[in-house]
C-alpha cells in the first residue's frame, strides 16, 4: 500500500528558513556596529602611528627605518590570525550547515590577504636598507609568501565555482586543509632556512623592545582588529544582499 | 524468492528539493512497500533526476527526509547503499574496459564476487554475445545501455532506482526490461523509475507521480 | 532468464585491490597518459641545464631542487585525471553510492595514481640525476625521498583533484591549490638529497618526510571524500 500526498498542506510552517534567519538578524545589527568599529579603528591606528613614528625612540642600530615594524608585525599577526579565523568559520559552516558562517569565511579572506600583502611589502621595505636587497628569503617572509598563496588558492576556488552551495563547501574544505598545513609549512620553512643558510638571515630581530614600542604595536594591532571587524561586517552585508536576491526567487515560489 | 520477500519500505517525508537557486518542488511525501513500482513522469527540468539522486543520497534535499525500513538513509549510509541499485543517465561504464570487465567492477563495488559464466550468460541473453569482450568504446549507445542494465540481472539489491532506463533501447530490449521489472516487483522488490512514455506494467502496486515544472 | 543468484561477498581488501587493479588496467589501455608523465619529467629536467649552462658543480648543486620540482610538477599534471574520467562516464557516481566506504575507494584510486605517476619517477630519476653529476649516495637518497614523497604528493593532490572536479580550467586551478601544500614535501624531499650532497645525514629529513606521508594517509582521503560528495551534489 502506498500513499501519495503532494498536495496535502502540512502542519509545518513551510521550509525551515533558519538558514536565512541568522543573516536576517545579522544584517541590521552589523549595520549599526560598523560606524563604531570604523571610528575606533581610525582613532587607534592614528594613535598607534603617532606612537610608532613620533614617540618611540630612534633605534641605535637601525635608525629610523625600523619604524616600519609597527605596521609589519601587526599585519603579519593578522594575516595569520585571520586565516585561522576563516578556517574556524569554515568548520562551523560545515558542521552547522549555517550560511552565515560560510559568508563570514568568504568575507574574511580579502582582508586577510590584504594584511599578508602588507606584511610582505613592509617586510621588503624593512629589509632593503638593512640587507640591500628588496627580498630576503628569511623564514618569516617566506612563510608569509606561502600564506599569500593559500589565500590566492581560496579566492581562485571560490571564483571558479558558480554554484553558491558548492563554492561555500569546497572553499571551506580548502580553508581547513590550508589551516592544518600552516604549522607544517611554517616548520618546514624554518627547517629549510637552517639547512641552507646556517645562521639564519632574519628580519625578525626587532630592536630590543622598549616598552613604548610594544605599546605602539599593540595599539596598532587593536586598531587593525577594529578595522577588520568593520570591513568584514560590511562585506558580509553585501554578501547577504547578493544571496538574498537569489533567495527571493525561492521565497516567491513557496 | 525469499530474500526479496522480506518486508521493506521506502518512505519520503516532506521532501523539498532545489537545484541551484531554483525550487523544483515542495512537500512531496510517499511510501513504497514490497512490490511497489513508482513511475515518475514529468517534462525535462521538472526535477525527476534530482529526486532520484536525492533518494539515492547523492544530493541533499532542502527539507525532508528519506527512510529505508524505518531508518533515515542519511544515518544508514553504506548499509542503505548496499541495498540500492542505481542506474542513472550516464552509462556508468568505462570505455577502455569490456562489457564483462565493467560488470565485474560493478559487482566488486557492490561487494559481490563475480562469476564470468553468469555475466556471459546475461550478456548473451541481452544480445551482446559478439561484443562482450570488446572495449566498450566500440559499442553503440543502445548496447552500452544494455550493458549498464545487465546489473539488474546480476545483483541482488531490493531497491532499484532507474533514471530513464528505456532510452536508446530497441523494442526487444524494452520488452525484456519491462518483464524484468515486473518479475522483480512480483518477487517483492521496490522500483522507482522515470519514464517519458506512459508504460503499462503488471505489478502488485503501480504508482504514478507527475512532477510539474 | 536465470534469476539472481545471491553472490558471495568479497573482503574489503579484495575490493580495494580490484579497484586499484581496474584503475591501472584502464590507464594501461590508454597508454598515452602514463607515458606522458614519464616524458614530461625527462624533458623538463633537461631544460634546466639548457637554461643555466652545464657547469658540473652548478648542476650538482641545483640537482636536488631541479629533480624534485620537476617530479612534483609531473605528478601534479596527472592529478586532474584522477577523478575526471570516472566523473564523466558515471562510474564515480556509482562509487559514491557503493557498499564500500568512499574513503577506501579514494585511497585505492590514489594508490593506483601513485603507481602510475609516482613510481615511474622513482625509477627514472636516478638516471636523470646522473646527468646532473650527482654522487651515487645522493642518487639513492633521491630515489628513496621520491618513493616516500611522491606517495604523499598523490595523496595531497587527490584533495585538489576532488575539489576542482568538473570545473573549467581545473588543470591550472589544481596547481594553484595544491602547490603551496606541496611545499613541505618539497622542502624535506629535496633537503634530504641536499644534506647528502654536503655530507650530512638525510635521516632527519627523511623521517620528517615520512611523518608528512603518515599525516596525508590519515587526512587526505577523508578530505577528498568530502570534496567528492560536494562536487557530485
């Protein structure tokens, strides 16, 4: 005996739009928060630059050039941190099947890549007066370069897949695989450095840290954090709008 | 046949399926018991293939569940797959391998030992005596389809999901397939198939379902 | 027609062996694919001396890197074929809903890929190494490092192949995704050979390479299976 009741109206309240409900509450909330984060970021970064460029003392060995570490070091921290955060959201997305998590991961990537690029460029500017070369294959810079490749891979995969669903999940897998590899890559680069250059050429020897320098970098880091939140939220809102456009078609048919 | 007569049931509950951003259908429910044959009809693009793939577990529905013998197919995973025989649009055979080698591999995937003799017998009955040892690239579409369908005579799965099984078949093959489905159903098997043509079948329970786009 | 016989069941190992054998059989019948990897390696490796001059000292110092990078690229070029052919004729679909856990199917296919793309390199590389003026001890380490390393490359690469299944431009895309992940394998593999050429023991590098292989064995088939399911949804 078989039953067939396609037309029977079920007691359920239609399709579970929980997947879209989170973005729906997130959208206005993020909208309210962005101006605050932007203002805070502006202030903190300005203060941090002030500390770094004007207040911190001139270094005995490296002169004024070292000041670039106030951008270089926090940028490097964030390039790494944001990648791990992206991978974290990827895990959430796969486990909870929550669209918002996937959107967050997708929104984090460009900012993370930007910080990676910033770290590479500032690292290059730091190295030029010290070593006379625009690029030095030291362990930290090389790892940053590979991190940039990982970000590029993430973007490339995202843009190559048309179907949003598949793009979300596939890039989530890639982000997680990349995150697992990050410590391995970092370790192998360090090992490679010691094998080929003996005493490692290192840009990471920041001048002996006066308290003021550490303070400057932390302020910059905090400023970068607020900036990241503001920019990522703005991006997620854009993403929500884009997807909502497509979802509207679905809703019309229910 | 005792094995097929064991009580089984496939239940779809409140299925809503989308492809890409297009909703295909919503709130579809049905249940099939031993001897049921479900004829799925509808135009191209109405979601027949998507429904079949969702039943097989290749796609996930937007909403709803599918259960086999009381347990969700999501949870059962390989245990469900073991009892499922799916023949889709694509022939599922490799061009470099002969018909026999392809069927041996299909049986391997089903975890079954294969006997050349029984495979040869079936292929002969299906009219492929002269080409069963050739690489499959030399077979016509119709012949490839018959190789793909040969699994229906070689495997022991109680649930069949067939996507347009009659395409590319000539009249005699159509008759053989129809007969096979009827025999299978009367022994207690469950069949879900898409058809373009309205087909008459002598089975314990024939269900027609039409999807509108 | 005879009714269905209920066949006796195969052990998991037998199933995996048959999947592996089938992949190798198919590749053998195609022939061109297997040979292509081989020829690419030989030709590409000889481009380096042509590009930099044939000073024996220079060659032997760059040999570990050249040979390893060329091997890595050769492996990578054949990755898109790992799942693509099965995807287009519908056999991959059947594997996803077979009674065998997908992870094991992927493992068997990856192993077959290694036998077809990695193992030939292990055999030919020492001979090319001679062209680069490497000592026999280094050649042995080269072969051993490639033996372990190319298997890791096939495993890691299978994830890239699964993620990019059916996409336009999958070939280049796989390279972008997979090459950064290949870097640790390259570092330790070439590093082992370099260590040998400068008189150090390759033990450390080789064991690290082995560790990466072990990690890949555990994680790669899992990631690739998930990626395959996503690709076929």
